[in-house]
C-alpha cells in the first residue's frame, strides 16, 4: 500500500546519473512497521563510490543511508515511539534467522546483498522511509545535535575499535581524514591513545583542522606520522586504514605485535610477504558495518562525549544534490572526479524536513 501523496527521492540510474524523482510515499502496514520523515541524510564514501561507478548499486534504487529522522507513522505493534520522536536510523537490515545472524554476526546477514538501504534497497535520500522498530534509535530529549547524523558511521567505527586490543600508552595512526577516519581518531583518542591522522589532500587536512580543532593533528604521510609519534628506533602500535590502499605502507611502520585494522573498500590489490606478518607477530584485522554498537554510538553522540558537531560542514536541499556532490569532489554533470573542496560530512535535506505534516 502506498500513500496517495508522492514524495521526492534521489534515485540511482547509473554512474554519474542520479535524478530527483517522485516516488510513492510508504505506509506502515505491518505491526512493527515505522514510517519516518527524514530530516537529513549524510553523503558518505559509499554514495560517492556509487555515484562514480566504483561501487555497485541496483539501478532504480533510492540512495542514502546515514540519517536522522522523526517518526511519522507506526504500525499497531509499536507502542514506544510516539509520532514526532526524533530517531537515528540504522540502515543495515538483518533478518535474525540466517546462520550468520543466529551466531551473533548480524553484520554478515545472508540477506545483506538484497537489503542494504541506499545500495540494493530503497534508502534515505528521500522525504520518507519505511523500516521497522528494531532499526530505529530514539534521540534522547534535548540532544538533537548536528552530529547525530553520524550515528551510522560512528557505530561502524565502534565495531572496528572493539576488534582491537587497546591500552592508553599505544601510539596510533589513522589513514584517511574523511568522516570514517575522523570517527576512528575520535574514538581512539577517547580511549587515551596518542595519535595522528594521515591525509594526503591538503584541502581536506586544512578543513579538518578548522572544523575539529580538538582532534588529533593531521600530517601528510605515514612516514611523517611515524616520525612524529614513535619512540626512537620503534614504530607505531596501531594503524587504522580507512583508505583501503595503504596496506603495504602500513605494515612498514608497525611495531612487533602491532595491530592493523582494515576498513576501506577501495578494491585495490596489495603485495605482501606473509613472513613479515609472521615474523613481527602483526595482527591484520578487518571490520565491516556495525555489530551491536548502534545504540552506543547514538548515546555517545547525544551526550557530546565525542566533539564531532563540527564534522557536518554543509546541509544542502535534496533537489540541489549535484551541488552537494560537487562539494565532495564529484562533478555529476561532467562525469568525473574533481579536487575535494575540504568538506567533511555534507548532508542532504528534504523539503519536508522541519515542516508540519
Ligand atoms: Zn556510509
Ligand atoms: Zn540474517
């Protein structure tokens, strides 16, 4: 069933071919269904990958997956989310009944390839979105900060951080100062580690220093990071690579017993000598999506424990999506990448956001 009034949504038709179109507005029909009215949705690296043909999405799908919204309509089984409640949306559906879900690995749900909001299922660059109660996290009253829109990326970073063994004296480098790098650096700093962010783009590094001055220093290369941080004759203890292309370099600066966390999906290849990993007792760890950390991420953001409000550097109306992508170094009209302008998290805002229904 669909609502008689249509809604506006940003639809993927192919690389560099995104269009705002009218789509049927969803109803809550099942007992646990919730329709939310989207307030803002962040553009992330995945969206840029999809828009530029580096990452596959289903043609015809509504993009977008990092959102703050408010409850617009609920099914009869939802009794604890009054209409108007502000919520952070967990876009990563899991079925709860497949073998990975039943063994506590919901981030590897067997149905993931067909249910990923904004990739293979309709997402949140839209005025309304249909989900179920399980995937909504209410924002505590009075704490609707700009950074709440980072709930999804922060929960992914928290899942990655949980896979590391951390003690405060460790020295760390986070590679890539995009939003994921910023999430990791803020979490590792909160755990007491000393570290730097490594970012090759001077524009991005400069913008980050300005937007989040309290965060770790930003340097241009990994060797600079090692030079700045390591004790004489040693290397780094923890490296988080959010770029997906710096594995070989990262192995070169790790201390014996060091931990390398890989979270980038750039699809490159790397040549490594396994003996180097064995001989140095290196741990190479992967992490994808979030597992049991969504509520914690929302709580951390709501209570301001991580100084991330400055990470949202622009809000752009949904209709002007091309301008938003341009801020992040994607010229949709010309069909190519451009130099990023130094923005961190750019959000799209539907026209209905903030208006009475
Ligand atoms: Zn994302
Ligand atoms: Zn499952």
